[in-house]
């Protein structure tokens, strides 16, 4: 459960709709941005602009409507909508609140308090796991801004959060302003609260402004309201410095949701957070574990984020600059690998665009295996998103076809089974049997005739015009020892062969093919596969072995 992108350790700002057009137009210098997904779910135009912003800035999502504390359960319709946006944006972090906001189908539009006891703990733990499973990534939980408590609570908020981390493995978003505000309102020590949080669980920090109000029941007293409508108070900055000493450099967000000022004011608060964190770490460097060191170096190499590099790093006048040597090696080798695997796609788009796209792909998709020859399988789908499918709608299929050609060309055919091997096999047994096919086989269904376009490239043909209209094609790509060929199949034959390649038994493959074409001849299709040298082995249904 993770994103393909990493959030920088520097201070980002909350991106609100009022500033969206400005950010698209000016591309401000800010390490990352955070959104409330609920602001975008019903606003397609804003989502479109957000995807433009995402090209230049990592995006985090901070949910306000998931309601992990509601006894009525998670709103799965809303959660599916959030998941859809998560899949499109690929946020670096997803977070929410230790609170509840829904009751019996009503949304109360506030973050409401919970009693801290075993019943609540079990409920919230179950809901966090449900949310993480649904979103397919970790879900950071934020400490609340508190005005009320419950005398039935059997543990403190701090103990509750620590126990929650232990039970679910979730991470925490420490809202430093909330710590200060709640400690003031509820009468505890904010510094001890920070000291009690588990360091390894902290994934993000928040800073926001509050508004003092007179306590209605006690006119001489003051209560702090979490309005996010003012600059960050000086005592909160002091507590933030303490949090940095405790947790180290962490991605920090400036929140401002009401009486929203010019975007420049948010950037100024972010710069102050960066400067304070830098001074704090320089004056009181803490021990940095090997795991943290490697994570920071990874972020510097992959994401270009050098803000969190530990001061222990040495080498030359500026060790951080020397990290660019490793960054250059990393990026250039992977971009070269993409160039090597997708020359036809470069021919179609132009090498400058392919290089630009490859640079961004490398940043978002680090290799998951040491074998770089296997790197790039996700590039076709990334390309269609990066460029915008509406502009070149056949691009993904064309690049997928090229990837398949490259994979089958390096395969080696194995000795194939002859047809007479199956002459003594009972028909029921045969129908339950799965088959192993040659390694150099791939199947691709495309909505555009990209095979014709590929043949133009392979034959070095450059017609003055090449009409290309949408049309479904079902392609078989077969190759071995440097050679390959592309054949069109009818839809039923394609479905049958693809199912056999997936190790489905003949009866399942036949059912799928017959659903597509009622006249499909299973016997003829099987005989064609065997006589064509496709079949290299079988898996017996009764003993699970290979023949």
C-alpha cells in the first residue's frame, strides 16, 4: 500500500479552490501541496486543473468526510469516490481525522469528539484498516482539536493514539497547532504530548492558525477555536521547533481555510517553517538512524529533495551537490532504458517529448526489481495519462504493443508437444486441463489499429498521409530469438488463446470464447494451437503436476 511518489520534507501549503487558477498559471516554488478531496469530487473543472498542478507539484490528500469514528460505519459510496480521485492523482500522502461526522445518514459537517475507551479503540482501528484496504495505501490519522472530553474515557488521547498505532500499524499526522490548542482548552502539557508520540509513526506535521474566544461559561477564561483563519501563533512556532527536535525533518503543511489571504501569505508561512526547522536541526542535530539516512538519500536521488539530508553528510564544500552525481546516474540510466525499449514510440511522438515523459516516469516509478531489462512495463499507461488520452487516444495501445514486441523477441521457444500426445486423453480430462504455452506470446486488445501503425515504423515507411480511425483489433504477438510477428485474430479466438495463456483450463477458455462468438469451434482452436507449436506442457487437474 503506497504511492509511487514521495512527499518532500519541506513545508507545503494547503491548496484551496480560490488559489487553484493562480497556481496553475504561476507554478509557484513550493515543495508540495495538500487538498481536501471533498472540494474536488463534485467539481470536474477543478479536478482537471488539479491534474495540471500535479505535473509540477506532489499532491497530498487530507480527507474531511471519511469519519472513522462513526458507529454507523464508513460511508462506502464516499470512500469509493475518494478512491477514484486517489487513483487519478496518486497522492503522496492520504490522511484524515480522529473524529466522527456522520450519524444515521446525516452529515454533520464538523469534526466531533470521541470518548477514549476500548469500544472506541476497536471501532476506529477496524475503520482505519477498512479505509486503508479500500484506498490501497496508508491512511495517516490526525490528532483532533478538542473543546470537550468525556468522563467515561479510560485513557488519554495520547495513550489512545499510541495504542491505535500498535494495533493497526497506521501512521500519524501530528497537527502541532491542534496539540497546542487542545492542551490549552483541556488543561494538559503540549510539550509532554509531543514527547509521548511514537517517533516512527509520525508521517506529517500540520500548522494552522486559531482564533481566541471568550469562554461563555467562564467569562474571564479564553478558549481557542481551530478556525484556520489566521497566521500561526508564536507559541505554536515554539512547539513546532520542539516537534522538529523530537521527530526530525518531516513534511509540514501550512493550513489556511477561512478568511483566506493571498497565496503569497501562505508561501511566507511555509518559508518560516522551513527556516525554523533548518535552524533547529542545525543547532541540535539528533542521531539519525541508518534507515532514516537511506530514506533521505533515496528522496534526494529519486525526487530531488535535499531538504532532509542529515548534516553528518560530508564531501567537498557542499555534500548535497555531490548527491547529484548519484541522481544523474539513477535518472540517466533509467531514461536510457526507456529510450531503448520504446524507439517506435519515440518515432511517433518525437524524442524530446519521450525524454521529457521518461524523466517524469522515472521520478514517479522507481524500479521494483534489480533487473533493469524488466523496467518500463507501466510506461505505456503512464504515457496516456501524462500526455492526455484525448490528444493521442491510441498512444497507450501503441506503446503496449511495442513493449510486447520487445519481450517476445528475447524469448526462447521450447520444444512443443505433438498432437498425438493427447490422443489417449479422455475428453473430460482434457477439458479440465491447463496448458503451458511458449514464453514468447502476448495478446493485446486495442481500440485502434495500432498494428498497422507499427508496421509503418518497422518497414521505415513514411506516407504523406495515414488515415487512422478507431477500430477494435485483437492482436497476437509471437516471437523468439530476436524475431517476432503480429497477427490479427477474431475476438473469440483471441479470448480463447489469452485464457489458455493465463493457465485457464480448456472448458473455462471455451466458455469465455463462446460468450463472445456463439459459433466458436473449441476442437479446431485447440488443434490449431497444438499444431502451431504453441503448447509446451500441461498441468493435470488431478495431480497438479506438469506433463
